[in-house]
C-alpha cells in the first residue's frame, strides 16, 4: 500500500508525541493583559478564547463538511475516523444542501459530479406512471433543487479540498476516553495518543460513540420496521431520470442515473418481509424481490445485480437528540444528533447544514458557549421537521405491508412540494 494512503484516502502520518499546542494567539495575550488590568471578566464573552483546537470525530458527510467550512480559519483541526470508506452507493442532495456547500466553495465540484434530479416520478411495477411532479429550480436560485451523486465522489470532493489546507483524516483511529476539564476537552485515542481540545465535535453517525459516552446510553435510535438495499449498476439508455417503482406490500425500487453511465439503484422493504440471510444470500434475496417488477428495464436490472458484498443492506431507524446537543465543549452534528429514514432525502442535507451553521457560529462568536447555544437555536426545529417528515413517509409505506396492495400509500405531491419549499427557507 502506498504510504500515507489507506482505502484510497490520504492518511495523516503518525504524530510523534502529544498533540502540540499552538503558540498563544494575539487575542489571548490581549485578553490576559485586559484581565490583569480589570480583573476576571463577568460574563464578558468578548474576551473568551476562540476554539483553536478542534477535534472532529467522524469523517463522513457532516465531519468532512465541517472541516471544509472551517478551512478558511486558523483553527487546528484534527479529524479521526474508525473507517472512513463511504457506506452505501448514491446520495441525493437537495437545494438546501447545495446552498450550504456553495458557502464553502464546494458547489461547482459537487455539481460536476452529479446528475440533476428535479422531479418526483413514481410508477407502478409495470412502469405505468402514478405520480409525476416537477421540482423546478426556483427563479433566482443559482443551484438546482436536487441532484444525485455517488457517495464516493462526494467524499473525494470533500476530502480533496482539505488537502491544500493540510487537513487529512486519521483513518482507523477513534477515541477511547473523553474528559472535560474546565473549558478544555482531553481525549485519548486508540493509537495511544492523547490530545487537548477547545471543542470536540461528534460527527460519528447514527450509532455515535461520542453521544453514548458523553450524553448517555439512553439516547438510542429506534427501528422503523423497514430496510434498504443499495447498489450501483450499469446505465440503461432509457433510464434518463430518477424514478421509483412501487411493488406489492410496500416494496419500492428506485433507479437514479449518475454521471459515468451508472445507475444508483435501491430497494426499500418493510421489515416484516425481510429475512436477512448470510451476506452471500443478499443477492439471491434481491433477485427474488425484483421479480415482481415487470417494467421493460426490470429484467436488465435483475441480471446486472452485483455480488452480495456490493449490495449495501441497512435497516432504517430514527432518532432526534433532545436539545441541547452539546455538553460543555462537546457537540453532536449530523446523524449523531438526528437520524431519519431516506424517504425525505434529508439526512445528508441536514448533516451538511449542521456543519455549515456550526462553522458560521464559531466564526462569528469568540465565545464557544455562545456559538453552541446559537447553533442549537438554529438547528433543533428544522431537523425535527425533517425527521418527522421522513418518518411519516416511511410509516405510510409500512402500512401497506401485508395488505397485498399493488400501489401502497405514497408521497402526496402537495405535501412533498410544501416540504421542498420549507427546505428552501433561510437557515
Ligand atoms: C439507505 C439510505 C439512503 C439515504 N439516502 C439519502 C439521500 O438520498 N439524501 C440524504 O440527504 N440523506 C440520505 N440518507 C441519510 C444520510 O446518509 C445520512 O444522514 C448522512 O450520511 C449523515 O452523515 P454523517 O456524517 O452524520 O454520518 P455518516 O455519513 O454515517 O458518517 C459518520 C462517520 O463517522 C465514522 N465513525 C463512526 N463511528 C466512529 C467512531 N467511534 N470513531 C470515529 N469515527 C466513527 C464512520 O466511519 C463515518 O465515516 C440515507 C440513509 C440511508 C440509510
């Protein structure tokens, strides 16, 4: 393996010793002098130190976006991930996610790697259209309202723009201990190192270790009774835009063309009908599930199924961390704070928005506590709405399980439109 690269990712070289402190910044010297003259500040936030050493645990969509959003500051950023290979195959990014990425110079590369996905098209199993609803680019909005891209492409873009700033991911590393001491957080890592940080960000996904360690084991996700299978397959000329096909008993197949003659395919199944065998059976299970689809391209999708180890399986769950998502100098973002099923296509978008808002507040407020409080004020209601919307759609599909309905309850286009409009609101 090439030194410094693991799993296709750049890996930071092993550090020689404890995480080094930066030299005292000028504003801290000014603060000290000010305190000598006036005594300790009483809730005078102006002179609180800025967070200069930031540990981000988790280099997924939230963690990488945050590192990007802070790359124009002088913050010392350490990014660790237990296994940073992106999970799953494709991801849809709504306009609000693109807006947040645009604020950090990431819009153009993301658009270049994406396909437009500007409507909701739902079909019967035989291909007959059930719902067709446009999602036009609103006037004056300089980015589309929805795109789809490969998760690996997104991760490479987010990672690539960090290299120039010298930020890399320490892959295969996580924390073993987190202790708060005043306004600092001391962490021990699995590579034997320790570090002292002004802020620790838990961006470690739906099963967040940071959440469990710092907030408690009681904050857990709840299963929704549905699961997804995702894979990439060869492009088909007649599949020119994203479509979903509804089968019996809540089963749904989605096909979204990606750049590079590829299709992002997924199947969602109510759990009652999921029998997850050993990994090698996943492909067989999918071939069986896909037999009920009779639209012209269905046979080709079935024939081109990749081996089981290239089909990502995962049960859907939901969770919303009660506010505040911070304890002292440790804060959660992305799936660590809120988990939703993919039905609203919003989990990644909310993770990106969290990262953007947190960075914005940290840049605007030298007092970390104030920044965290303001971050929380801007994020709770919005993510609550996204979780509710996605869960509602997921449960509506589950309701069809066992009824044998050919066309199970589906997304109401008017409701979808209202949600898209909500997403466009300023954050
Ligand atoms: C089937 C499916 C389809 C989806 N489709 C969409 C979609 O189209 N659009 C959309 O907006 N959202 C979608 N989502 C949701 C979206 O994938 C997530 O909301 C998003 O990935 C959250 O980003 P994150 O960075 O918070 O978490 P993740 O992307 O999960 O990243 C977490 C990172 O933390 C790392 N990590 C975990 N534990 C540790 C640890 N202990 N120490 C260090 N690192 C750790 C992981 O290795 C990972 O790299 C979908 C979800 C599913 C399940």
